[in-house]
C-alpha cells in the first residue's frame, strides 16, 4: 500500500473521526517507522516498506482493541518532557500536571527543600518538579519494582538527579528522614465502580488504579500516617483525590488536624487537587 491508501485504511478501521484517525496514523509513522508524516501531503504515492507495513498493521489492531497509543509508542508528554511509559505504569494525566504546577508556584527556584513523591509510577511528578526547582532534594518511592525500572529510565533519559527507592506505603518508613513536602497521586479508583470507568484504563496496572475494595480512602490514611512521622512540622502535602470521596476525605482529616486545607478544581472543573498545610 502507498501512504495515502494506508491512511484511508486506518480511517476505515478505526471507530473515530477522520481527524483523530489521521492524528494516530501520523504519530505511528513518525514514532515507529521514522517516516515524516508530511509525505502524506507531499508524496502521496510513497510506498510503505513491508517491515513498516507490519508495524502499522499490528499497531492498528491494538488501537482497535482500545490499547493506549502512548503504550504503543512508549511515550507520553508531561510537563514539557517526554516520559517513557509501558504497561507497568499509569499513563501520566494532564490533571496531574496541575498538581506539579501548584508545588512550583508555591516555591522559588532557589528553595532547598526535601520532597517525596509517594507512588511515583513513571516518575513524572517528582522528575518534573526536580527539573524546575533545581535545589530540591527529590525522592521517588513506589512499591512496584517494574514501575521503579521505568522511573530509572526516565531519570536517565531526562538527566535528573532524583533518588529512587522501593517503598510500600503499608509499611513503616525506616529511613530516618524528614521531608518538607509530600506529594502523591495514589491509586484512588473505586473498584466497585469498575464497569462505569472508561475501558481504556483496562490496560493500565491494577495496582496503580484501584484502592482496596472495602476502603477507597486507604492510601490517603497511609499517606497521612506517613506524614505524622516523616513530615517536617510546617510541611505541606499535595494530593490528587477522587472527587467522589471529598466528604470522606474531609472526615479522615479531622484526626490529622492540618492548619489549612485548600481544594482546587482540575481543568475539567472537578475538585481533584488538595493541599494540606501543617
Ligand atoms: C495512580 S498511580 C500514580 C503514578 C504517577 N505518580 C502519576 O501520577 O502518573 C499510583 C502509583 O502508586 C503505586 N502504589 C500502589 N500501591 C502502593 C503501595 N502500597 N506503596 C507504594 N506505592 C504504591 C503504584 O505502583 C502506582 O505507580
């Protein structure tokens, strides 16, 4: 097939608008086949080689099954940088960029603070902060060895100086360290609502998405317990939360007595971000 025939084949197979199908086709050409998408307009008879033909067809079949494009190309742009992603980590979301921006806005580039990102996944939060707030001492922590491998790839690719540790939020933190800032986007989806959730999360790791079935606030309690022992006295916690459980979240806070609680809406108008000051 030539490039135009291939584009039209994508259009006919994908259940999306032509504009979206063309976008996907162009990304695959560029990222996986090293073919400049401009050829579609400038060289419509350009013949796709058999090896690229195979790659495009196999990617198309994945896309038909709602497999995420970001996993196919192993890349997701987040806060101005390309992060390597694979099935071991959550695909970074745009609302999480707003949480990162909040920390950056609250601090000066010269500040020297210790920050820990709990449940780091790809490392997108901590690495993005460390690249802007260059004097910050940033630690990334996750329970998943596979996610930590992805963190390490991103640390190297993006030339970052973060520290990476394996840590299970359900256990005592044995490193004798105090942090000024804790940031986390923990697993917060409600498993009982699984069927109502968009089916393209089907390919993301269960451990990154879902809170324990009987306790959707479980990880928030663990983070607050962690903060009780490991957060400096006037520290802050920045969290992404499930907008559905705001009341339960407020109830949980009573025991931990923060000095100040600020909720923020994400760009979709959902109360999804919160900052706790102690
Ligand atoms: C929602 S993902 C967030 C990933 C990344 N921070 C982001 O915002 O894209 C939650 C992360 O928490 C990690 N996690 C799950 N259970 C954990 C536990 N018990 N202790 C530490 N991390 C955990 C998962 O492996 C996953 O990487």
